[in-house]
C-alpha cells in the first residue's frame, strides 16, 4: 500500500523550476519516459527509472493540478486517497528463499509448517524469520530424515553445483519423475527458484557434506595456482582452470578419467564415495614428484580426483563421488519398492511366540536374582 504523495515530497517539487510546466500533459503524451528524462536533466538520477515501479508519477500529476498561490508556486494538498501498490508480475523469479515464501499462498505455507513443525515454534513474526529458520542446520537435518531415497538423490544432484540448475537439465540426469520431486523439495523449503534456475538452501550443502559428500571441485581447486595448477594441467592434458574444471565435472570426461584409474586407485575412490569423503595421507600438499604416480594415492592427487586440504588430509570432490555412485545421474527409482513378505502358518507363529515368552521370563528371572544380591537404590 502507498499514499498518494503530498507533504514534504510536493514541497520539494515546488522548489524545482520545472514544476510550473504542465507535467501532466507531458505524461499523457509521452508516458513515464518523459519523467525519467526530466529527472535526469535536473540531476535527480536516483529517482529516474523507478518512477513507474513505485507509482511516483502521481507526484507529478498532482503537482501539476495543484492551485497556485499569488507568488505563482503550487499550494500543498493533504493526501486523501489510498491506492494499492502494483503487484509484481507472477513470472518474476524469486531472489531468495524469503522472497519465494512471500509469494506463497496461505495454504502452501500451512503445509510447510505441517511438514516442518519445528519452524512454527515459537511463532515466526514474519516470513523472513521463517526463511531463516528453514535454513538452520538442525532443522534441515530433521527434514532430510523424512525424505525418501529418490528425493534425497535429487537434492544431492542439485547440491553438487554451487550454481543453479535448470529443471530440463535435472530431468535429463534424474529422469521424468524429477519435477514431482522438485515440487516436494520446494514445499519443504529445501529448494527455491523457477524452472530456469533451481537453488538449494545453503545449509543443505553443509548437511549433505557431513552425510558423505565433499565440497565441489571448483571450491577445492580455488587455491590452486602457479606450479600446482601447471602440474594438474600437465597430468590432465588441458590448459587453463576452465578446462581443468570441465575435465573433472563434465560426466563424459570425468567417466573417461575414472576408467584410467588402476584397481587400487578405484578402490580408494569407491571407499571415500560412500562417506566420509576425507582420508589421511602423509605430505598430501607437496607437489607431485616423478614416481609418485606409481602409487594409487599419488596418481589420484596428480589428476585432481583427490585434493589435498592440509598436510595430511585429502578430500574427495563431490562431483567424483556422485559419478561413482550413479554415473553422474540417479540410479534410485522414484517408485516405492515392493514389500517382500512371507506367509507363515499358525503353528509357526505359536512356536515363535512361545520362544519369545520364555526369553522374557528368563531375563526377568535374571534381573530379580541380581536385585536380590544388590538391591537397586530407591
């Protein structure tokens, strides 16, 4: 909501020579673009461009219609009308999770609080606080426990990139059931954005990292420069950091590199891919020396499939782990697996029940004997 502007705003306009001109007629002939040029001409560039978005053209229209005093200046008028602020287009993309929540209808917000009741205690005063709570690590851990394997796999696939991913690309990697999974993740406030740019809540990446996924290749190699980068380029047969990242992140190129691994190196990667993604290696940060590639760990470090993060710790990049888990995509089915059951006869059930009853009696007897020798304190 906004008030048709009067008071101090119109008093400010009276000081400008241009307010004596028939501004309203200019608006009728040329539209808001005239006002933008007029503002820029008088040095008010900070108002130009926002005239239409904030309804500021009302200032000029009313200023042009105000009666003049004997001195020729406009007389001020009290604002007496209330107009509704223009609603932003429904197709505009949200800029954050809080922005996305503000566009949700009440019933969708109610479903979010039902799915994640910890967000409602205490009652959030506004949607910004609600979005902040939805990104808290402990709350994210709780909601991840409620997801099935397919939705969790889709979330991991979205989290593998620091940048946003389009829905079309996600469908290519995760299958035709991906849109339904994304809609569910958005309803749980774990993913936000439109079909062109799907974003993951920042704390989700931290939680998934603790659940077995390391950081992205780009993050781990961000400190590689000089001799270290040159050594990596030489072993990968590429030039420049962009080509290094493509070699280690694009599924076809990464799969070809993994096929060059020895059995020992592949065994190390597979062990780290299920988590945690860290391993202990002596002198991990030293530059690759001749002969280092003969060992599985040395070969992996030389080719960027393992990255040293300190003198004795290496980390498996997130993209490599997901490639090992499912060839860069998702192998988990979105369909609920069939429950396998076995039919038992009444006699078998009775025998099992009698065995369990006898086991309970034996344990109670042992407890009573123990208490007779050493009574528990009251």
